C-alpha cells in the first residue's frame, strides 16, 4: 500500500468515481460565461435567508443535497461528509453538517478546499473505509468580504490587483464502482511562502504554491503539460496566472493553450472584477459543472485540476506576516461509457426546485 | 537555498508585474465628485441662510453637516454610496459624507449580531481611527495655540 504514494502524490488503484456533482452559483456568477452550465443560479445573494451567513449555509446544503440526489442516493446513504469554507471556524460547513446524519470532516484549506476534500475523500474511498463520500465547499462574496476586508456598503475603491470572491458552492460525491469519471491521483501540496504581504494581491501569494504542486504532479506521474486535455488552476486570477506561466517557464515547463485559470474565466471582463474571481466557490462550481460534465461526455479525457488557496488571516497580516499559499492537485480521467447528451436548462431548473422542496422537508424533520 | 534572496527577487518581480492605477482619470473623478459634494453643501448653506437670515454662521455650518451626514447615510442604506465611492475614491471619502458612510456601513453589516455587541461595537471599526487621531490632533493644536 505504501508504494502507491510517490513523494507527494497518491495514485488510486481502485478508481474512486465521481457519481454525483452539483454546482450552485450567485447571480453575478450566473451572468458570467459559465452561467448556463451551473446547476442552479440564485436569484439574489440572500437566497431567502435573513443573513448572508445563513444564505451561504443554505447554499452548501442545497449543493450537497443536489449532488447526492444526482448520484441517486439519499442523504442517509452518504457515509462521510467532507466540507470546507472560508469563514472563521468554518461555520458554514459545520452548521450545514448538522442537517446530515453522517460522519463529518471539517477542513480548512482556504480556496483550495475543493481539491483537498476530494483528495481526502478519494483516499478514503480507495482504501475501502467508506463507500460514498460527499465532498463540498462554498464561499459567499458578502460573508468573505465582511470578514477579510471592509463592510459591504463602504464607498472605497478596490486596488487593481484585488479579486472578487465568488458566491457559489459545489459538491462532488465519490464512490467505488458505478460509472463516470474517476480520480486517478491526488497530489497534496506544500505551504509555500514567497514573502508576499499584500492582502489584496492573493494571486501573487498563491502562484508559487501552484507552481510547486504542478511540478510535483509532472514529476511524480511522469507526465508533461501536453498530456492533459485541460490544466485548470483554482483562483489565481489574471495576474496570478501570468506569474504562474512565467514561473513555470523559468523551471522549464511551457504551459500551452490547455492551461486555464478558473478565477480568470468565471467572470466577463466588463463585470468589474479587476483580476477575476476567487474563493472556494470559484473553482468548485466550475469543476462540478463544466469539467465533470465534459468528462462525463468524453469531450475531456484527462484533466489536471489544481485548486489554489491563500492561507490568509487578517490577524497575522496585521501583525506584518506574509501570506502562505497552498495548492492541491487532482488528476481526473474520463472513462467509457460516455453520456451522449448534457442536461438542459429546464431539466436543471426542475431538479433544483425539487431539491429545494426536499431540503425544506428535511430541515423541518431534522429539528 | 536562501529564502530571503528568493523572496526579495520574487517580490520585485511581482511589483513590476502589478498593473498601475491610472492616476489622471482617478484624480479627475475624485476632484469633480468631491467638488460637487462641497457645492451641494454650499447650496444647502445658502438655502438655510435665505430661509432663516438671523442664524449665526456656526449654526448654519452645523446644519449643513447634519444634512450632508443624513443624505450620505440614506444613500448608504439604499446601496448607492458604495457605487459613488467606487467611482470617485477619495472624492467621496474625504468630505463629511465619507465619514458618515464609514459609520453607517459597518452598522448595517453588524446589526444582525445584536444591538450592543454587534451594531454599537462594530460601528466605529472604520471611523474609530479618524476620531482618535482627530481628537489627538485637536489637543496638540490646542496646546500649541496656548503657548503662542
């Protein structure tokens, strides 16, 4: 068993498969290029709740319910729930976990929580300890903004390097057996600190971590950048992605057209987001919508997904500390039989309404 | 590997990568929005003087401040002031309206954490330093005034 791990990478022999995926995004993200692909787009940031924190929690619950339902499971059939988010004491995850009667593993890895949760989940599933594991993350612009920066209505200007925290949540259900794309390997990253102290420039803080993890993946799995249909980094944003390209070239790896960054892609340029999106929800929603759906239909065969996170604390930053970055990588492969068609928008909407009803019922029963 | 050198080199590299803020358009916007706010204040003052000619000058300026603070709070409450601020920057921060916005916005954000520990405590999280430094500076200036 120990031989399966090479340096930082674990290659899974038993092919933990993605049997359910669900993404839910905020209205601003819904107007972006991926708006059509998300399973559900919220009409407003409150999602029918009184506070933004509650809205984020509901969003996460909705995503977990949606993914389990898509996997044709009941929430009780899930054996373990792995969740992470950005708020202090990961309150979104922990409070959402109350709704589910399963073992709960709360993780914090800033914006890279999606890859970390899937990495841990896949390890559990591969080892045979648990059969169905749900991995979820969420982030909300309004809650994150309040915690890390300024009050929402404060009339200040954002620095040109700042990024927009995405409102969104994604959930992936992993299982042994069944059909669909599988997690081939996971590479757990190292915390890298290149001495960046600017809280408004997280792309620069995360890029070295992304580089380090990406090189580990290439070395450990003996692959080259060209071997992947898509190399996707989490939320480096425009500046971070440019820095990563430079850093990789310095180390002798040239990333081609197959390289993309979620933060750069999730919004249009005219949406006033400066360097692009950030937050757990940014890469989690794109991974659980675009990437997994394309893997299911076979349009993408092999994807390298590197979620990046800035392990930022306002306390430490105010004391003059620099920001460590982290990146975890997943290699996800498609496997036949491929699905012939993708779900239409109308079907998605019906599904979402159904989930909403279920959630309501479930929450009432749970109390 | 020497981490200090590596970090220094990286930070210098990042610095030259960062897109620069275009100063002239931002300065221009700050200038004219700030000017307009001051003009509104002057207009209010002139209006008050026209209605109540007997009011003293200090009373008039107090009324101007109160009315401007009220307008800025209202605009913050209905979600307009942050847009003005994003456009004008210092132009809408430096006048008294910016001070009003910096108190109203945390109050709005933290009201769901309770009246005392939420609203009252967090209300001055942005404006607090301004008050502290303002009071301190006035004391220093007062001392100087005393001796000359």
